[in-house]
C-alpha cells in the first residue's frame, strides 16, 4: 500500500525547506527538561536500550534527529512522541545527559496544548479531576478493604486538586483535547 | 521516626493491589515503624500526567508533600510511580527557580506551602537502608528457602539513578539481599531489569502487550515459582495482563503468580496468607502459597 501520510514515516519522504523550523530545537532546549537536547551526538545508545524499540520499529535517536533537524509539525502531531514507555533506560545510559524522556515530556506538553495529546491519558486526567484518584471508588473495594482489616478509604481532597488543575493549566489542556474530539 | 505514607491511587483501590497495602502495613508494624497516612491524599500526577502538563503535575504532587511537611515527617510510599513523582518535585524545585516560584504561586492559591524539606522514600529502599538485612533476618520466623522467584525492580524505583539516588539501575542487588534473609532464591535472568510496558497501557495497548510478552517469556523460562514486584504498574501488567498475553501469544503453559514484595516478607515474618490479600490477585497464588506454608519454621 502506498504511504501517503508523512507523519511518522519520514524515511519515505525527502525533507524540504518547508518542513523545517530551525528555531524548534532552541525552543525545546529553553524549557524545563529540554536543555539536554543540544548535547545529543546521535550515538544511538538510547535506541539500543529502548524496550519499545525491541518490539516495534521505534528509535529514540530518530525522534531526537527529527527535533534537531526542526521537523516541528511532524514531531508534534505524530505518534512518535507518544510511544515512549518512560522506563528511563535511555536517560540512564546516555553519556551526553540528553535525557530523552525529559525531552519527550517537553514535546508532549506542547503537543497537548495544541490538542494532540494521547486520548488515553486525557481520559485518565478527567478521571483524576473527577475522583481525586485515577480509579473510581466502588462499594466492592470498600467491602474488600473491610474484610482485609484495612482502614476505611480516605476521601481525597478533590476541591484543592481541582483548583490546582485549573490554576496550573491542566484544565486548558483537557479542553483543547476534548474540543478536538467533538469537531472530528 | 514516624513516616507519612502516600499509598497512591491504585494501591488502596484495586482488588489485586489491596494486598500491597495490607502487607506493607503488616511489615512496617512488625518492624516497629510508625506511620501516618497523608490526610486526604490526592493523585501524585505521575509520568503520564507530566506528559500532559509538567507544571500541573508538580503542583499536584507538591500538595501531598506539603501535607507531609506540615506533619514534620518524611514521606514513604510503596508505589514506584509516586516515589518518582515526589523526587521529581524536589529536583525541579532545587534546580529551576522559576518553576519553584510558579509552584509556590499555585500552592498559595489553595493556601498551601511546600518548602522542599520532605525526603521521599521508596518502601524497599527504606527497608534496606534504614532497617537493614540483619534485622529482617532476626525477625524471620518462616523458612522460605524452598522457593525461587523472579524479582522485578521495575523502572521508576531506580531510573534515572541521578534523580532517585538508590542504586545504579543496571545491576541492582539490594532488594534481592533482603529476600535472601528468608532463604528465598532470587533468580537472575535476562530482561529482569527491563520495562514491562505499563505506562503504554490504555495508550498503545499493542506495544504494551508485546513488551509484557517479552518479560513473561524471559521469566517463565526460568521455571520459577512466581514473580515478585515492587511497583503498582508492574503488578497490574504481570498479574492482570497475564491472561491476555496467554491468549494473544498462545502461551498455554503460562501460569505465574505475581506477589507484591512485602507480601513475601510478611509471609517470612509468619503472617497468614489470608491477612495479606493473596487471594485477591488475578493469577492464582495457591501453589506458591502452599509451597511456602509447607516449608519449615526457622
């Protein structure tokens, strides 16, 4: 089948000037956790230890290369930044302290604000916003806790949590991503 | 000194993880460690939440740290995800003054303050460093030398070691050392320290399955009596996820019980299996429990 979607399949298409934003890497490097990016030598130690790379064709080095080249739109709108399992093995092994996992967090934060967050994580965030925890409390769990001799479950401080989420910007991220869903 | 415990979202709420809380409470009580639950604890905003918005996540985690600080206690947690989040807050506050200001400002709006003085500790590291293998051995009443297990350190208790400061993650031994005090044979095997794919669950399910499949093949080849985990996500993957892997990859002989680390310690201290929630796991623990109960006293 002919591959017509450029996103995530860069190898099939040549890069042209139109695809490149030369300031992208500097933007990423200026944000918390992104400063290691410019130290990358593209040695590939990150790809070598990547657990995702051992089951599918996924290479952190390639993602870093795309960012350093300035393929902003492609990186921010594709799955490549949402495939990292956050095991931090690459970060542990990187001789240049690029901290790929932290760079991915910076990229994901920007993508999320633009409405390109992983839908699964948005669902979990909505769950936390509603319940204070990532799971909903059920009568069954309460009974099992009692039978096991555990103290009753505390009610999480949802009010404070929701105010933090609004104040800090997560509500805006959730809104940006749920709007997108409706318009599709 | 009394510790403030953060249980996290999953441990007190999920059927198969209730035994993690029960056994942690038993082990700490047995060792004379006094604890207080963090009042009205909320989500620690772990890595998946950091992915959506780092600032929000740090402020959310700082809420629980502020509560521990107000009680004058360091924070102890059995959940590796929580541990990682809380360490991250301290690290960012120390190294990024602008972010610190922003977190201060957000917390002020909910009448909280976090100065940054709380030391977050992972349960297993605490047991090793502060309690020590010798004390565990003295307190052991049940001989576990008949059983062999595949221990998983998981990712978020150790990596990256510059942030978490426990032990270099490539060849850790401290958690094995504690189990050895009870005579447990903790088997070395390929993939022991590799990721279980837990954080991709619900986002990239096929990749999460394939990674978990690799882990289960690795450990199953060793002929162990069970797997032991120190992380909520590792447990959910290996225990709840195992049936799915069995079907998807046709692993007919796969039937591995997955124990929480302190469950094994509590069994070694003489606690009964039914006090430790071992019957609440997805994968049946009958066989390993029978083998342990059939072993001798020491």
